[in-house]
């Protein structure tokens, strides 16, 4: 008897009892469930929802009344999340009003709630307007006033410092001759200081006043307009005193001090007039908003009282209905309990019988089988199972017996794999060892040696093989396999001794030109290798295997008509297995429909036409193919590593050339303040700058950007510097220098190279500048101070150096004292941040419009790097600034 039939008998008895019990209880529970879900739960949910709606309503209205008292509140009166909860509660109630009576009683509550929400949104908008108005009023009154007071205090501090400085000056012997004038100066300074102290107090009084008097405080009325008029008149008097002092004195020290003070007071007077205009305005808009907010708040309160009352009354009605429904439910439960207990007792008796009988008939044989499995060890035979009379248990025992045989076969295969792995370890050691001097320029020899060692392992472990070779796709200059090109043999063709003497091999060798030493190259789709690669899918081990030890047939070549007329790899008539070589890092979970380009193919030939491969032999061939893929990839990585090493050496050479070309220090020229900075990119670029005297009072500056990267760019920089150093620049104009440099460079560089450059000659005494450009970025002139600061572009048309013979133009202009001349390379304006935004000319001008420092070029480099936000630098960044401080012509 089968185990299924034995179990069916016992389970059938239990199921019969269970079905009767379940049928009764299911019917009983269905009746109760209908009663509860159709009436009781619905009424409980409606009552709770009414109460929840009323509670939310009260909570929202309390928040409205609480927050309305804060006229400056910027946040919403009621959080949006609370309003959404209120709306959701109202929607839930609306969805549960399925009965006409429920709907009729809910309609007034719903109408009141919707009106409340509409009024609440209107109130939110008006309150936001009121808060915005209050904030603007505070900012106008407090922010502007405090700035003015601070400005007055700062002015007084400077006056006190000036008085202290003058006191020290009076003690100097050289200053005794001007005592007559300095005594008058001290009187004027004292009077100005006194007037400004009074002005400061009056400004503070003016700012402390408000449009209405403080509530509950009796204060004498103060005319705010009169206070402002006194401040302006006093300031005008001080300005007049300073103007007369300037006209009367000839002392340079007095002229500088009084002019500076007069400018500051004039700025103060203008700022005070603007403050006065912004403070003295009408508050009518605020009063109108207060009235509107008050009206809306009263309407909301009335709606809340009416709606909450209706909601609580409806909840009470539903709780009374729930009490009546619960009494009927208890009566039904008592009626069904007695019948259910009787049926449960019957099911327990049937289950006890099954629990005693079945373990004895089934558990014994299973425990015996479990002990045999526990004692099994690899290399040891599993005992022949004895019949138990239960088909399923006998089948399970036979399956364990066959599984033990397969495990022992797998263990033998694993041992063969371990032996091969030890041999392959030597292959990898030799392949990855540092190459000797004679191997540096012949990496293919090392690769072929490693491939030959791997193929020998395949011949030794599978004696049936008669010929094996590796065909691969050569790589292009960028290291990618040329998968559309021919397959080329790598390493030797390995054969068995008997097959090498056979007529098959002789015809095969002749078709490939082995005797002539011709390279074995098979186009895709041709010969055995090309046709199998394109049309035959390698066998997959373990998929739909039949039997305990599956074998896999290999299709004979003679059974494939397209190959009978081939011109390459002729003579072979046995069986061919071609395994594609894949990259070793292909993901294991890659979708089977995804095509992964192969690196080549492992060609395995058997002369017997009826050969069959065991799953162990086929798995071993696949492992060897995988190892060959690793060998190819390791070889490629070694070649790329050598390329990277040589490139790093070239980069270091170029970086050293660039560092040696740039000046180590900036010359100090009276009348000029110079600053230069350069930040090279990761790849060495071609930026160059230099400064050199071209006369007693003139300075020549050059900035250039050579096309290209690394050593070629560094060589261009060297050519330019050498060219400039050979010229008699003191007697040459800026245009002459670039014209001559272009002629020399044109004869010494290739046609695909060029240099953009700008050359300027600055007179440190007169401020005159002569500027010439060879396709370089325009120079910038920063003039003026503060609000009057302006930035001009100075561009001179011209081709880059090294393009063609050309006479360069020049432009002359005059620098005023304090003007800043800025030269830079395109690395500044082309810098990008993580959002792919360019620093651009706008970023450069924004920086130059900021505060002036003695290290403007270095500051520009820092600003560009901050803008890049860590983005890798693609080009050199170079800047050169010259500030003119000499006497204007």
C-alpha cells in the first residue's frame, strides 16, 4: 500500500469530522458576521467619526483664536495637516451615509463644516497680509534706524582718533611752525565734534518716536517733524563749516582730513533723508486689515458653535442605537455555543485515533533511512535499501542511494580540478610576475607561454581530445576586442601524437599554411572556427540532464552540409566542440537574453565521429575556457598598467617643465602693485605668464595659453619663453613683440599647434598702457570705487601665434590712479561646477566688483575653486593683476 493511501484513510476520517464542525461554525459565524458588519460596526464608526469631527473642529477654532492675537505671526493660523485631517474626517462621514435617514441628519453638519473651511481660508489670507505688513513696518523702523545710529557712532569714533593723531602731531618739532593754523584747526574739530554729538542724540530721539503714543504712559508730546528738521539743519551747518575750512587752509594734511569728514557727513545727511521718507507714511492699510480679520473671526466662531453642537447630538443618537443592537447579538451567540461544543468533542476523538496508529507504520522506516544518511561519507557506498511496503519511502531510499553514487563521482572530479588548479597557479604566477628587460617589449610571448600551459592541462585531463587551440579577437588601440574582425590563433596548436601523424592533420595544416608560417586568421562565418562561433550555441551542463551520469553527444562535422565546401581548416571530419571565451567579470545574474561580447573561442576537436562527453569532462572544458578568459584579461591589464606608468612619467616631465617656465617671483615696481597666480589642472596644461622690465619706468607683462596638454603643451610654452627672451624688448612696441614671436614660432611648431597670448607694456609713472593680443581673452580694466566702480573690456583682434604670418595691432589707453588691469586665461571663465554651470565672464566681473585686496589674482583662483564645488579641474587657471598707484600724467 502506498503512503498516500494510508494517509488518505486517516485523513479522510479527520476531514469528515472537521467538515461537519466547520460547516456548522462557519454558518453560525456568517450569521453573526452579517449582523455585526451590516449594522453594529457601521453605527459605531459613524458615532466615533461624529465625535472626532467635533473634537477637531474645537481644536482648530482654539488655534485660530490663539494665533490671531499675534499680529506678526508668519506661519499659518492652523497647520495644513490639521485642516486636511478635518476634511478627511468629513469625507469619511459622507461616504458612510448610505441610508436616507443618515444622509438627512448629516446634511446640516456638512454644510456648516464646508462654510467654516471657506471662511477659514479667507481668514488665513488676510492674516498673512496683516503679518507681512507688520514685518515691513518693523524692518523700515528698526533696521534702517539702527544702521544710521551705527554710522553716526562710527563717524564720531573717527573724529576722536583724528584729534588724538593731531595731538601727537603738535608735539613734533617740524610742526611747531604751523601752530598758528593748527590751533584754529583744533577749535573747528571741537565744534564739529560737539555738533555731531548733539545730532546723534537727536537722531536717536527721532527713531524712538512712533506714530501713536504708548498706551498707559503720560508723556509730553514731541514734534517728530521738528526733531528731523533740527537734525538736517545741524548737519548742513557742519558741512558748511567744513567747506569754509577747506577753502581757507593750504596744509595738505588739513585738506585730506576735512575733505574726508565732509564726504561722510554728506552721505549721512542723504541716508537720514531717505530714512525719514520711509518712516513717515500712513497706516490705513493696517487698520483696514484689522477690521476685516475681526469680522472673519466672529463668523468662524458662530459657525463652530452651531456645527459642533449638531455633531455631538448626532453622535449621541448613534450610541443609543448601538446599545440596542448589542443586546440582540448576545442572544444569538448563546444559542450557537452548545451545538459547537458537541461537534468539537467528536473531532477530538477521531484525531486521537489517527495520532496513535500512523506514527508506528511510517516513522520506523524513515528513522532507519535517516541513520543511513547520517553515517554516509564520501568514498563510502550507501547501503542497498530494503523494501518497506510503502512505495514513497522505498523511492526516497533509492534516490538517496543514487545520490551517494553521484556525490562520489563529483568528489573524484573535484580532485581532478584541484590538481589542475595547482598547475594553473603556476601559470598565473609566471603571468603576473614582473617582466624581465627582454620581456618588456615582447608581452605577447609571455601571454602565449601562459596559454600553452593551460591548453596542456586540458590535453592531459581529457585523453579523448585530438586537437585543441585558442582563437581570440585582437584588441584595437583603445584596448577593445575587435569582435567584428577575424579570430586569430594565440599560442600553439596542441595535438595528440597519433593525430599529428594522421592524414586529417596534414590536410588541416596545409589549408592554414602552417608550413609557410602563415598567421592563422579565420574570418567570422568561415572555416570551422568562424562558422561554429556564429551558428552553434555551446552545450549547457546541468540543464535537462537525463539519468544519473548524463553524457552529451557532439555533432560530427560531416553532418553539417554548410561546412563541406570550406577552404579553411579542411580535413577534419570528426566532432568539434567550440566554447566561447568570456570576460571573467561578467555578472553571474546577467539575463540570458543579454548578449555579452566574447573574447575568443576554445577549439576542441575529437577525431572519433561518435564521441560522447561526460558532464565532468564538459564541465572541465568550460572551466579551462574560463581560465583562458582570465589569462587574456590579466595580460590586457598588465599592458594597460605599463601604458599608464609611461603616461604618468610623461605627465611628471611636463609638470616639471611648466613649473620651471613660470617666474619664481614677481618684480617690485614703484607705482605698480602686481599679483600673479596659477593653478594647474590634473593634466598638465599650457598656461604661461611672465613680468620683466623694459626700461627704467616701464614693465612688460605677458600671459599665454598653449593648445594641448602634457608634454606637447609644455614644449610650446618653452618655445614661447625662449622666443621672448631673445628679443630686445626695450626698443620694441607690444605689436612688434607679438609679430616677431609669431614669425619665429611659426617656423618651429607643427600646423596643428598654436598659442593664444596677450602682451602689455605699462608705464609705472604715467599709467599709459600699450596692449596687443594674439587671439587671447580680452583684458579687463576696473576703475572707480564703490557705486561708481566700472569694469571695461579691452580686446585687440588678432589670430593665435603659430597660425599664419600676420602683423598684430596694438591699443593704447591710460590708467588712472587706483585702476586695476586684469589678464587671465580661459581656465577662469570655463570653470564649471557640479550643476554644469560655467563661472563665465559674469562671475569674473562679479569678483572684480567686490572689495579690493593686494592679492587679487590669488583671490580669484580661490573664488573659482569655491565655485567649482569639488568638480575636477579641466584646464589651468591663471590670472595676473596690475594696480596703478603712480602719478597720473
